[in-house]
C-alpha cells in the first residue's frame, strides 16, 4: 500500500511541476506584433476620419443622402470589424499593433458613440493595458470622459468640449471637481485644461471664420494661462 501511495504522490508531483512549467511559460509569452493588423487599422482610421467630419474634397460632390449613406456604411462595417478584433485580442495594445495601430483602434472606439456598451467594454480592457504601459494613458482619459458624458455623468478630465459660438470659446461639458481637474490631467500626461481649451477654441475659429465674421467676431476668446 505504501508503495502504491508513493507512486501516486510521485505522479501528482510530476504532473504538478509540468503544469506549473506550462503556466510559467504562458505567462512569459509575449504578444507578437502584427503588421497586417496595424496596416488594416490605419486604413480603417483614415476612412473613419473622413466619415466623422464634414465632407471634404471629392466627398463634397455627394448629395446629403449619399453622404449619409456613406457615413452609415463606414461606421457599420467598422463596428463589426472592431468587435471582431476586440473579441480576439481585447484592447489593441502597442505590443500588438504599435503606437499608431493602438491609437487608431482607440480612435474608432472613441467615435463609436452609437454603442455605449462597446465603449465601456473596451474602456475596461484598455485600463489594464494602460497599467502595463501598453496603451496611451492620454487616450484612456479621453475615452473615460467620452463614456462618462455618453452615460450622462460628469467627466473627469475636461476633454469633451462644447463652444460658445457668440464669442468663439471652448468650454468643458459637465465637468466634475473642476478645482482639481489639472491635477488629474497631469497624472495621465495631459496638458493643463486652459491650454487644451485654447487649442480647441483656435481650431473652432479657423473652421468657422465666415460664421464669426458675420457675427462681427474678429478673434477667438482665449483663457489666461497661469
């Protein structure tokens, strides 16, 4: 009996060592960079940028109906593919698709306002990659704010803005604890809020010069920088 027990114990120990070795090897495995995925995300992001804004270049020739159909087609097909990529890989980190590829994946999720549930799922996985320094913490902050605003909650970092079109000045929408916003922004690598809002203000002024000229606004209203 002792001999049989000894044999069983030896087998358990051997199997346990093999199992542990397998787990250790798995934990040491590194994600293999995929150039194909990086290239695909770049093509998708370029098209996303076109569809996300007002028609430019050859797209100006489209009728309102054609433009609407084009946008719907882009966002629908991209959403299907983004979910496939996410189901297979989780949040696309820098190790898998490079900094640009990871950022491109984030950008298209950022624009997926029609699917808040998906944005939340991605945000949870992105947090893990940010903690591993495998994703951009600044982009993470923007997605946090996007999800907060889309959920009807105050944002944390002030990245989601609206504009006072009477004086041309950007302002943060529904901001929580504004007194400490720059401290939170600094923690994730974002510039002070006033600088960010001034950049958004200047961009808005350039894009709407004719409108502001009709209003007699000759210059944007900028925030003072401390």
